[in-house]
């Protein structure tokens, strides 16, 4: 009997200690569960953020995203690239709506990097867009028939050629004491910045008189220039950079630079005494 009472006493002591141990373990299990919950919530939040970042990076924005999402201050630039791409596409679409012969290339409108043109030989080492070759030959021949020698001194240029000419002009101004920035600005009024030259378009030529071959304002005093200004529109050409139009064209007066735009447009431009930029604005 004593042995039985002793065993029951020990059992009660054991159960008492076991109960205390279990009660001590309960808070630890609660903390562990809370940590697990926090970890799971953090993991899910991270996945949501990563998915949102990928959506913005890839441009695959679900319907209604822009209307519902409030962007934190300073993060608006995330969509800048997409907006610029949209603007480029719109500009390209508008460019496609303009006939090839009226394509505008100047300090505000550059040629795309993948631009190409089919060329035809028109003289000693000179090439132009094949679509204007015959008109140019006919114009020069007509001038010659009336006693005016008209020579081509510049026609289509590659990007490499335009870069070389522009860099030389920049260096020339630097030697005169201009800073690099100011030299580039000055050079850009005389030699188009690479990518913005009509010579790269293949629709422009520099024409001089056999009487005087200098590329300066004295060219306008020659009979060949005066004949060209009077008759160039009949062949679809215009004096591209007229006097007093530098603000619109970005280029100084060049009485030697002629551009093909087609007979109809050329007659309207030359009759009104305007430049291509002004003509396109009217359209």
C-alpha cells in the first residue's frame, strides 16, 4: 500500500512538472507562429512588388493600371521612356503622311538611324536620290543650253562624311577662340549637325556657277544662280536656305543649296518667297 501511495505521489509530481512545462511551451509556440506569419506576409508582399516592377519595366500594363495606381512622388520617371516611345511613334506616323519629296530634315527633325536611300550617279563622283536624278540632269542641261555653266560641288553625303565636315568646322571655330559648346553652335548654322543634313537625305545639291565656284554670298551675283532661281521650280527644286530665313531653317543664307520638293510645291514656295518650314506649316 505504501508503495502504491508513493507511486501516485510521484505521478502527481510528474504531472505537475509536465503541466508547468507545457504552459511554458505555449508562449514559445505562439511566438513561432507569429514569426512564421510575418515571414509569409513579407514574402507575399515582396512577390507583389516584384510583379509590379516587372509590369512597369516590360510595359505590359493591365487595363486600368494607370487609373488605379497612385504613384509616389519622384517615381513618375518610370513611365517617361514609354511616353517618349509613344511620341516617336506619333512623329514617325506623321512623317509617313508627308510625301517623300517634302520630308523635313533640319535642326529639329533628324533622320532615323536606319534611314536609307536608293542612289543614282549624276556627275563626277556625285549621287542623289534616284527619284530626282533625271530632273536634276534636265535642269543643268537646260541652263547649259542657255549659256550658263552649272556645276555640282556637293550631293548625297554619308553620315561619316557629314561628321567629318561638321568636326572640321567646329575645330575651325575653336582655333578662333570659341569654347567647344559655342563652336558647335556656330558650326551648326553653317554645316548641319550630323543626322540633320539634307545632303544625307539625298534630295539636296550644292550648285555653283562655272564663273565663280566659291560657296559664299557672291554666288548670287553669277548668271547661273540668277537663272537657277528663276527656273529651278520648273524642275521641282527650290532655293532651300533663302536670305533672312535663318530663324526658321537654322541655317545661314546659302545661295548655292538647292532642294528637290516636286514641281507643285516648288512653284508655290518660290512664288511666295518662303522656306520649306513655312510651306509645311501652311499645309
